C-alpha cells in the first residue's frame, strides 16, 4: 500500500508540475484555439523508403535536416530571451547538427516526426506544422520515386504524388512562385538572418542539398546519378566543415536544380515557396515586435498559400546546370545580389558571377533602385505594413 | 482469436510492399501499458497489433493471453478498431478459450496547444466470443486526455461500462466496469524510444474488489513499419502478482484507400 501511495503521489506531482510549466509557454498563446489534428498518411507506393535503401548517406542527411529544422523552432520557443536563443542555436545546435552530419554523433535512424523533436514549437501554430509536414512528405516522395528504378514511369508517378499533395489545399504551397517581397519586404524581414547568421546559413545549406538532390536524382543513368548524389552530399558536408562555404542567399530551383525545374516546374516552385515560408516563419518567430506569433504565422501562411496574390514578377531565368562542387561563386552571392540575378537573362547572370564583389555590389544597387515591387497585397488590395501594425505586447 | 490472426497474416501477406510509418509514441491499451494517448492512427493508415504474449500470475494461477488488434484511420481524426483475446489459464487444470471481441471507435477532438490538452473519446462495444469471456454484450465510453511538456507526456484515461455484471471468472482484459488511471511517458526522439509508466484502478466486470495495477514499459521503432513494445505489470492492490507482455505493431496501407 505504501508503494501505491508513493507511486500515485509522485505521478500527481509530475502532472501538476507539467501544468505549471506550461504556463510559461502560454505567453505564445494569446487566444487558446481548438485546432484539429488531422494527421494523414502519405501516399502508398512500392517506391516508399527507396532513398533510405539506395542512398543511405543522403537519407541520413535528410533525417538530420529534419532534426535541425525542428530543433531550431523548439529552441526559439523554449529560450528565455534572445541572448539565450542565439547561444542555443548559433553555438549548441549548430555544433550538434554538424557532428551528426559528419558522423561524429549518433544520427536518427528514420525520418523523425517534428512533433517528437519539437513538442513545444509544434503547439505554436499547428496549421503551419501541418503545411511543413505535408510538403516535406512530398519532398520525400519525389526523392523515393526518383531513387527507385523499379518505377517504370517516374513522370507519371511523380504526377500522382503531386496530385495527392494538392488534395489538401489548406496545407499546400502554391505551384506559382510567390513574390520575394513576402520574404524581404515585411517589417520583420531579415531579422532572423541578422541575429542568427550561422544557422541561417545552415538552413540555406539544407535547402541547397534538397535542391541539388532533385537535380542529381533526375539523372537517368544510375551510376552517374549515384556520383552526383555523392558529390552533393560531400559538398554539403564540406559546408559544415568550413562554415564560410554556407550559402549567403536562399538557393532556388532555377539556379541549383534547373533540369528538375524544367521537367517538374510546379513541384520545383512549390518547394521554392516552402523554403521562402521557412524564412518568413523564422523572421516572425525571432522578431521581438511580432507579439502574437500564431496570428501572424497564420496570416503569413494565408498570404503565401494564396495561389493568385503576390506572385513573383521577376523572370528568374534558369542557370545552366553547374556541377555541385563548382557552385561556391553562386552560393556566396548575397540575398540582394541573388534577387538582382533573378531579373537578369541567363548569360548576364553567368557573367555576374565572374565579377568582383565590389562590381557585383555596384550593379546590384543600380538594379535595386530601378526595382518596384509594389508591396505586399492582401485580398482587399495593397496593405501597408510597418512596425506600428504589430502587437508589441508579446515577447 | 484465430480469425484475427488470419486477418493479420492475410493483410501482411498482400501488402508486403506497403508503405508505413509506425509511431512509437502512439499508445494503445495493453501495448504495453493499459493507458492510451489521445491521438488516433493517421487517416488512411492501418495498423495491426500483435500482443505476443501477455502473461500474468495471480494467486497461484497463471494466464497467457494473445491479444491481436486491427485499426484503421477511416477519416481524419477518426479510428475504427477490432480486437480479441485468447487466453490459456492454468489453475490446477489447463483451459484455453477465446474471451471477448471488441469493436471501438476513436475520435480525437483536437491537437494539444500550450494550454489545451489533446482530448479524445473512445466508445467500445464488447461481444462474448468464448468460454472465458463475458456472457453479455457491454458498451463503454472512455475519455482520454494527453498533455506534453517537452519530451514528457502525461495521459489520463477514464471509462465506464454499461451492461450486466458477469459471474465470477468471466470477462477479460477488454471489459471492466470502470477504469481510470494516469500514465507518464518520456520520449527519446533520436533513439525512437518511449519509456512508459502508469498506475490505474479497474473494477472487474464480474464484480469483486477494485484492483490497482501499475505497468512499466517501452516502445521502440524497429523499422519504418514495425514497433516493438514490452512491459511489466504488477498489482498494487488485488490484480496480478506479476505479469509481462511483448508486442509488435505494423503500420501499412493500400493504394486503393487513396484518391486517384
């Protein structure tokens, strides 16, 4: 009986402690909402898990990327203040994922569910979580289909996977490229990469590997395909051995995976929009003047999910395929230079990459002066946003 | 019981190349602890659970049970399941029989937030299907609450069963007059491992004193398809002196369940 009493008392203490602990996180929840969970299985196919079987090292990178993405949000939500968050992410988390990538620490054996790796940040904006998860599923499915040579008609199978993805419009990113203004032209834009430059580089490296893998896996010859995948993985690891090689802008399909983008333009654009939203989400999570994180996240999700508003007008001409180990000149261009390149014809982009940093800067400034994006627009027309529009009461 | 085993074999046999991502955190009654969590299986997923075996020793008697279950996420946030129990009792002589067969629905109301826990309801209908099982049909309703803080989760379960009281010795694990308890879970996401402990009170459907039972267990993701679980059971007041269970869960689906 004594054992029973002790067991019950200890269990109750743990449960009550949890209730009090959760009060600390309630600062993120201005208006508690009853949100539907709605977990969905992803599309059955013989190709499922082919990447794991055929390219285990690349698959291991993907699993660690999932951990890195999830832990990033978790540490942002859990940190007591910005100083602590910067240390937890720029130092501790960067070291943790680097060790995993380089095989110096235990790696996850499977793709982890974000909810298990980031239990608190998953509560912040569940609809965002669903959109991320659903699009990551599509990512994995495309890799699996392209990895599996038992799939006879890869184009048709990828089309089926994409059609399945599109059956859930509330959690999909649109197949038309959204304006860079959403990422660059909002009051909170750029805050994340200003305060967390190193891990932002890691996130862009993640996105680079995902794009490079699309380009490598589309290669029809299995031997050449394997060489390309291995090269992409090795180049990715090199970025973590020497962080100065991490990308200085958000890599996009038209520059890193032009062959894939030409063959599957809607899917490539969907992934570009996903990556854009990753940056937007990080900005609003970190910016101290975004008070109601959930409200703002849902507003931003609605903006980027809208298939017709705020579309990109820059032509984004594709680059010719560049070998993965020769992409450093491209990856070292900064975000403004990258946006300037989005306005150039292909030949001019290639020439731009040969210029000195001073020459690139001058040319970029000149082009940006002539640029007029026209701001972010909601359904009701143009919406002027500034810091005064934000709820300043929160973290 | 064997019809359920047949379903399992048939299902696995015709879906050898099926895709699945089993969830080592998805707790179900008896796998390995009695308390379950408030989330159902994913929409369009199926899961077979294969409790092999569940052994318990009580007042000199010994019982060895096989408890298979098949679940289907037939709609978003909904689950349907069928489970059975086959028991061999050794109490002087040896008796082997089916016990009850249970159908259940499971509905999850919400995803937990910082302040609101996940809540679910599980109506159950249990039928007599063997000499050691009940003699009557019983209907039950269970309420389930789950709340996580970091890598820790707490689950509360409570249920009440309507229907006649059975005679002594009838009924089994699947049907009780009432049941309530609490569980603690610690997740290790890199290892794909969950450690579990619970304590619960249960009033047997055949009457008798309320039993207070504690379980300790673990769930471990073996492959993207398979989860292994194992647990220890002991009665703190009445109930079994000692017991253990080992189980496997397999998640899969069929292409026909997906839109074309």
